[in-house]
C-alpha cells in the first residue's frame, strides 16, 4: 500500500515541478535555441566587420597599386637608356606614406631606377644590385603573362634591410616594384580596426603575419599557418571560428582580400563578443531562478495555507468526535471551503441533536429496565412460593401414590387369597361332603351292628368307604396342587429375585393362579407360549405384569359385555431375533377410546373412578416393563375391536437398582 | 527537491569548470625584427615547431609546453629586459639567443638566476670553457673559422685575404675573423685588409668595398649578416668580378641567396649543419618546417629546433627547472635532427662543419 502523503507535500511537489519545468524549459530554450542564435549573431557581426575591413584593406592597397601602374605605364613607353626615373620615384615615395621604396628592375632583374625615402643615404649602393634571387621576382616571372599586379609575401628588403611586402607590375621587360613596410600596414590595420577589442591581422599566403596592430609583433614574422582557420583553401570565402589566439579565446573571421593572396583575420575576444549574449543569459538565468524561487515560495505558502485550513477542519471534526461542539467556526473566502465548513457545521449540529435524543431515550430505557428487574424479582419470588407449594403437594401426592400402590398390591393379594380360597373350597367342600356321608354311613353301620351285621350291609359299607376314599384322595390332591401353585406365585410376588426360569412355566403358573377369578367374569385364557424360552430376570414382576394385563382385559374388555361368544384372552410369546422376547396379551373386548389411549399408562388414570379402580394398574405395568425389565410396551386398540398390549423385553434383563422403586 | 536542484547547479559548475593543468613555460629570446631577423625568426620557428610537435604528443608529463617568445632587437638592453621578463614569468628554461653579442650580454644574468639557457646559433669562443648555465647546440667559431681558412688556403690556393666584420655582433664576428686570420696566417697566407662596419648605423657599402679591395685580395671573407653580406657582394661585383667571396656561418642564410642574386654566385660559405642531409630524421623535420612556415629552415631553424629538443628532452627526464642544468650535464648527449649532439663538460656542443658553395642560387656541397 502506498504510504499516505500530506496535502502540503503534494501541493509543494506540484508547484516545484511546475517551477522546475519552467526553469528547465527556459534553460533548454536558452541553450538550444537562443544561444546558437546569439552565437550565430556574434559570428555574423564579426563576419560583417571582417568583410568591411577586408574591403578597406583592398581600397588601401588599391591606391599604391594605381600609382605603381602609372609608373609602369611610364616605364613601358620609355627605353632603358632614357634619363633616370629615380627622381620621379623619389617624389612618389616621399608623397606617399605607403611605399618605403619603389624601384624598376631591368630584364636582368637589376635595379635600374630607385626611389627611396630621403632618410636613406648612400642610395647609389643599391643601384644595379641583382635581385634575381628575390622570391618576388620569381612570383612576377610566374605571373608574367597576366599583366596583373603581383603581391609578394613578407620578405627582407635588400634596399631597406627591413621586412616588407611588395607589389610588382610588369612593364615590358622591366618590372616596377613598390615595397611597403610592414610598419605602414600595421599602422593601417591599427587605425581601421579602431573598435575596441577588435584586432585586424593580415597574413600572407604562407600564414605569416604581415600586418598586426602591434607593429613589433608584425615585424617578428610570426607564422600562424597552424591556425585551423588558415588551413582552408583560399577560395573558401568567409569563415568564422572560435579559437585560442595569443593566449585568449577569440571569435575569428577570415576574409579574403580580392586580387591578393592574403587573408584578413578579424578577431574579437570571445568574452567581449559574447558579452551581450552572456548578459542575456545571465539576466534570463536570474529571472528564471527568481521566478523559480518565487514559485517555490508561493507554492510553499499556498500549500501551507491549504494544509492549515484542512488541519483546522480536521481539528474541528475531532472535537466534534469527542463531543466538544465548537461555537466559533473557521472563516474562509474560498467557496469550496465555505461549503465544507458549512456542511461540517450542520453535521455537527445534527450529531449534537441526535445525541440528545439518544441520551433521553437511553434514560427511559434504563428506568424501564430497572422496573422490569423489580417485577421479575417479584414474579420469581411468587413462582418460588408456588413452586414450594407444588413441591409439597407433589410430595403428598407421591406419598399417596405409594400408599395406593401398596394398597393395590394388598388388594391384589386379597383377590388372590379369595381366589385361592374359592378354589380350595370345592375340593375341601367335596371332602367334607364325602367325610360327612362316610360318617353317616359309619353311624348307620354301627347301629346295624347291634342288630347284627349283615353281610350285605358290610359290603355296602366297604363299597361306600372305598368310593369315599377315592373321592377324598382326588379332592385333597387337587387342593394340594392348588396350594402348591399359590405358594409359588406368592413366593415370586413377594421375592423379586433374579433367577433363571422358563417363560412358559412362569406364565402357566400365573394363568393357573388367575384362572379361578376369571371364571367369575366368564373369561378364559388361551395360552400359546413356547416352552423353550429360557429367561434370565425377574419372574415375579413379569408375573404381576401379566396378572395386571389379564385382569385389565377381564375387567375393561369384557366387563358388562354380555356377548354370546366366549370371552377369550390370548397370550402369545415368541423369541425375537435380537434375543428379545415379544409378549402379546390381546382380547376381543370393547377396546379403548382413542382419547384414552395416550393417557393409558399415566398414573391414576382410570375410567372406573369410584368403582374400585385405582388407575395404577397399567402404570405399574409400564414402570416394571420399562424400568426393571428394560423393555418397552405399546398398545394397539380401537373401540369395539379389542385391545393388544405388545411387550418387548430382553431375554436377559438388565441389571437394575430400580427394583425397589418399581415395587 | 532542493537537493536535486543543487545537484543540477553542481553539474553545470562541473561542466564549465574543467580545470587546466599549469603548462610548462619555456622562454625564447632572439632578434626577431630588423636585419638580424633572418637568424631569429627561423630559430624561433624551429623552437616553435619542436614545442608544437611535443604538445601534439601530449606535452611533458601531461603538461603542455608554452613558448614565451621575446624579441631582443639585437640590443643588449632590450635583451636584458626580455630575460628579466622571462624570469618573472617563471620559465623552466630559455632557448636563445641567436647571436653571440646578446649571449655575452645576458649570460651573467642567467647565471645569477640559475636559469638554464640553451643557445641556438651562438658560436663565440668567448663563452667557451665556462661551467655556467649557458649551453648551446652549436660549437664555437674557433673550429668553423679555422676550417674555412684552411680550406680557402689549401684547396683554392688563395694567399691574400681581406676580412669584413659587422661590429653589431662583435662577439661573433671578431672571434670568427680572428680565428680565420690566425689560421690563414699560420698557414702562410696574408690578411690584406680587416674592415669593420656597424650595420646598425650609417654605412656606405661602396666605402667598405673600396677599403676591402685596396689590398687586392684574392679572397674576401665576410663576417656579417646575410643582408649586409648580400649587399657587400653586390657592391663588390659592380667593380670586381673576379675576387673570390666567402661567408661565415652567420652570413650564409637563405636570405643571402635571395638578396645576393647573381652576385653571390660562387661564394664559399660555411654551414653549421648539413643542408643535404638525406637522413629520414632531417627530411621529416624539413618537410614539417616548410609545411608549417613556408620557408626553408636553414641552419638557424634546425638549430632552434635542436635547442628546443634538447631542453624538452631534459625536461622529460626531470621537469624541475632547478635541476635542469644537472640533468643536462648527466644526459650529456641527446638526439638532434642531424645526429647525436654531444655536450662537453662546459655545455658546448661538438659538431661538424660543412662547406658549401653557392651555385645558381643554390647551396651546393664542396669537398
């Protein structure tokens, strides 16, 4: 993520960039456009000066050339043996400040006429001297056919012993020569190039200086042919260059002199020539720098002012944030700022209002909360009280239930005892009848014995005793059998001991036990149980379950049902695959109303309230099956279609500590 | 921002302110104007050429050589001032002067300053055999003059000689003339005239020639500058076509032929260098000189070049001006344009002399 930048910095950077761009742009224009033009201007001005000066030099040299032409004309028209021309030449030299000597050479290149300045003595010494070795003569010889004036390079004059240049003109076989001292030429260039700092130099074809404002230098035969400017061919016209010359850098222009193989060299010190340029550049640079600095400063001030406004607004916003609402607001002339400040002010106002509203509603809420808490406390106390009351009631109820259960069990026991007594009543009654009949017969026999015992009466007594014995035995056996069964049931019912038993045996005993009481209601039990199911558990509670279910069927299914068909209660048991046992007790009785089915296992639910029902029978069944035996029980029934109780219990009952509670 | 701006300024300053190393300055002194300039200017040109060539090769130890040129105008007073000026300009050595008289005048000055001066065409015997700061690339006139005298006497069978001397360069001309006379007379010849003149003042060549010819010499030997030599020869030939002419080394410059024309034809001249040297070293130098100056170097140009070469060679060995004399004394020899130049213990070069004759406007070697 890019690091955040301050507005001040951004603004300053932009301003600086702008200022620098301006500076760079200006500098570029200066260096790449203005400077070359100014330099060109300098060169052009130097060139025009050089052209003017070279024209002046031409003019200056043209005068002696014309004078010499007159002499040549004069010489031409005369023969050699004519009177000496020397006085004429003398006069010419004297009248002319250019020539130092004028002489006429004959065809052998000897001086035949000679004009010298008045200061020179012994001028006869120079007449007739041979100048055939002179380089000037060689030049003239070369140019002979053209009849043009020939200008020499610098040479040491034989007649004056000084450094001179000479112009020579052919006049038939003769040659007219005018020697010009370098001092004169130097004086000329010093005079014409009078402009300060401008130096005009004339060099000969070898590059040797022949005219220099400093006469001393001119006479030193300095050769400057190594200057690049002098290496151009003589026809290359005007040339301008910047070069080091005499120790300083100069702007130099070479200009040819028409008709002469010389070159005019006009130089200006670079510093002088470029002065206007340098001034321009300096002024522009200063202006540029000033503008830059000013822009930078302005940018800084501007950026700081803007940043300050924002800083203040941020401060205001922050104080609003911590809840200190400003009373005095910032003033600005900038429309955007004014709008920003105004909106901030309005926002602050709105925040403040909303905050007030929020605070008051919060207060209400707080009060409401407090009263609510109180009410909750009150209600809780009330509830706790009710709870305690309910608890007490529940305890009473539980107590009552236990008592009832106990009473029920006692009731069941009573019924059992009554059943047993009734069962026993028949055999024992039979025995009593037999014993009474037997006793009566005994008495009758004893009476007859006093009368004599008759055979027939004895036989009758014995026959009667035998029959009595048989009857007694049969009935007593029956009674013993009954008691034995009762004893087993009683033991099972009172001792819920865990043991292994065969389901068939256990159920059979129950069925036998309850059969007598069933007979009263005209029911009988159909018993279909495999005798191979070996259980491990509590036969007593299971027996009670069965007893209760059978009784239930008898009482509810068939009570008051005066049907023609026999009332049948069937008991089926089978071993399931998962080592559980399914026990089904069904009847074809009245069935159960649908609204009663849900509550059938609830304690104290009875349809026979007040008529002998406690409403606990099925509840006990449910508790024993689900708790003690670890199984489940469900009922399928509809009114008029009988009832099926389906029990499923594990063949091996779970170990349980709930036995006591279940009982 | 500010930093980059300062950087820009620094760059501009760096671009503009390329520092130049201080050049090595060498002075040159010689007669560059007036009638002796035909010795001075080639001498100076020779020195200039040597310096220019050395600078093109990169100077000495990376430093450019700057040649400060001073005109002595053949005037001892002007020369003294010029030397003073050069000393103040902190030159490492001075090349020059060209003439013996000037040398004689300024040698005490340079000895006092401990400034090495490499004479170019100074041949006076009066400076010989001194252990001083004056060195020279051309030997003394003793040898040259006696060689010429012997040649004139023995080869040409000349017995009567007349001598002319320019007192403007007395130290040279007298020394030369005396040596010539000594040898000539020792051989059995006779000096019939000894004429002196002062080229700086009024002189009449006709008078000089008249005095020379009075004793009917068979040979006239000139100890003067080329201009005076040429004009004297011209004047002699106006009246005497037969007498043999001879010139000292000073006289025998290029100007002699230019100004003398037919008059100097057949003149016997001594040369301080081998004008007809075919060695590639000389030819290279000759070509460069002519290209640069449009003139023949002559013996003065060659000697000027040699003198500058000697100074540069010593400076290359040790650029310190103070020990330059010692450096040269240790070097003893260096390669000149025309073979090795050997300095004796007094700093005088030992060289051969060459005799030429002027024929048809040319110097021609003679046996």
